[in-house]
C-alpha cells in the first residue's frame, strides 16, 4: 500500500504546499485534509478536505482514519495566534493533540509525524552560546506564554506516545521560527506591531538573545522527507547561524526600545487585557531568553542540511513584506 495521508491543520500555507507536492508522487494514493476552516488544495491524487474540530470526541477521528484506510498522520493543527479564551486555547492544543495520538493508535497508523516547536525549549536557564540545545534538552516551555507552554506539554506527550507504541514509526520535529515571503502569523505581527512603519521595537532591558529561524523552503522539504521516510525520533530543525534581537530590529528598519522588566510586562499585559495588543505579556519571554537549537542530528542522521541560514530566512521574509506592500499600493488614475 502506498501513502494514505491525513493532515490536521491542512489549510495552512506549508500544509497546502506539502499536499500539492505529495499529491504528484506516484506512491501517494490519498490525502485527507482536516481543518476547522477547510480549504481544498490542488492535488494530483485522490483527496478529501473536511471541516473537522480535533476537540470533538476522539472516536470520530479514529472512524475517519479507518474509513479512509489512512496509514500516515501529520499533526499540524494548533492555536498559533494568541486568544483571550485560555480554556479554548488549551482545548485546541492539548485535547486536540491527545485526540490525534489516541485516534492514530486506535486506527493502527504505521507512521506519525508531529510538528512540535523549538519554542518548547524556552527557559531562562538556556545557553546563549554553543553548545546549544540538543534533542535531549528539557522541553519545559515558558509558563507565561501558552503557545510555548503547550508545545512543551504536547511534546512530552508525543515522546510518551512513541515510547508506548514502538510499532508506530513516530517522528517529532522541533523547528525554529519559520520565516519566508509568505509568513503571516503571530511572529510577523510581533515584528511589525503596532505598525510596519513604527520606528521602535520593544525589548526587555538587559536582554539581546540570539534569534534563530528556518526558511519556508527548508521546513517544507523537511516535512516532505518526514512523510516519505521511516526515520523515527526527535529532530531539531533550524537554519545555520543566529541573529541577535537587536540586529533583527535594525533589519526590519526599527530601533530596539529596551524597557525594564517591571515596566514592559505590565504595560503589554494591560494592552492585551484591553484588546489593544495582539499578544499577551508572556510572549516577551521569547525575545528575552535564548532558545537556540543544535541541528546536527538533522544533518548527520536525517541527512538534510538546510539550504538557507537564519539570516537568509529573515531576509526572505523582509523581501516578501516589501513586495506585498508594493502590490497593495493604490495607483490613482490620472484625471482627464
């Protein structure tokens, strides 16, 4: 039997590009796309795209997987952007992921790929210089930012799943921040807030952590190879090199605005509570503490060396923003 793939969170940009590519492969028989806001993608093989909420009873997902003879699952569904409903946020991330793993086992999938995140490593004790974080480093996540906290929790659950079900070939990917010309998410929102032309970028005084990125092209290739291979284990995924936060700000045409911890956290928390900020105060931990990963295993064991450095991924994002702005310029018609 060829690949019969189910993807949760199938409407994201990376998922759509992956589906298009896999659908053209002769060994890909069927793709099942599941998303709370489904969007059909051009696929060369048989496919079906359904509206599906992973927080529904897990047996519904099991039945879907079994009825479509799915043998491979890729879990991408996540609450990427912060929301004010912490209960719902946890439902989507934790309960949705638990349901995925439970259904995958009950449906006898032979291959499971889970997209974790390097944000699962966020911790004040992390090194800012080599040796950086290995796959054996603890994935605690910062408790003050739910995305990171939940990534740490689900990562540990994914590890437990792999240990308890050795018959399932399980791969856990921990990518750095994905950047490229199509990036439009909480990361790009943070970099451009409160406006693209705003001259300053807020920072926590005394902190200038190294930032790390991976290009859209590289994470797309890693996801493709993850589905096509039987490699199991955990992989850190990042482009080579780092970009200090201060240099990141300057690359975006801004100046760092360092504010004391006891001032900036309460200010952002207040703005968030008033719905005047798109992110809560805990997100500041992401630009306060280092969480740089060592991707040696990706290169030596998995056999893939990213084509783009962290800095090149950032440059591709900046170029994409500039091109997008150029396309949206309104040209006034000349008067007769």
